[in-house]
C-alpha cells in the first residue's frame, strides 16, 4: 500500500509538471495579450524554459523521464501493473487511443519548446531591479 500511494504521488507530480509546462505557456501568451506583468517574472520564466528544455533533451536522447521510471518501480513493488514507454505517450494512448513513434513526440516537444523560446523574445522576462536605500 505505501508503494502504491507513493506511485500515485509521483504520478500526480508528473501531471502537475505537464500542467505547469502547458498551462504556463498559455498563461504567458494570455498575459502578453492582457498586459499581465507577472508573466514576465524571471524565475517563473526560467523555470518554465528549463522544464521544457529537459523534456526536449530527454526525448531526443531517448531517455525515459525519471518520474516515469520512479513511478513504474513503485508500482512494480506494489504489485500493480506498469506501462512501457513515456508518461505522455502512455496517457495519450489510454485517453485518446493514439499511438505514435517516439520521434513524433520529440518533434512535438521541440515545436512546443520553439514557441516557448519565441515567447522569450516576444514577451521577455524582467528581473526586478534592486534599489539601494540610503
């Protein structure tokens, strides 16, 4: 039971990571249109860019995400069923009955990352200036 709970926690963390990457870009673009200053926060943007960068790098290197590996180890120890391949490909197939080779996901992640990089140019992040007090 503890292994299964831990696996579910890792799954939730993975879902939150995907939501951060996808919704983060949508919020950046919406913020650009709505003039929301917070979408230019340096740390938010660096974290967002790094997150998609890691995904792209892993996909082109053929590396399964460490969160997926950890979840599968925990599910296996719990005696639960596991899946083969990446988190996204598994859940797309499970939800949409969509199966594609790994390179399709790598290209898709790369295209998404290109939009994130474009957003850095179009909606550049700002660092807060430190003001010295007298």
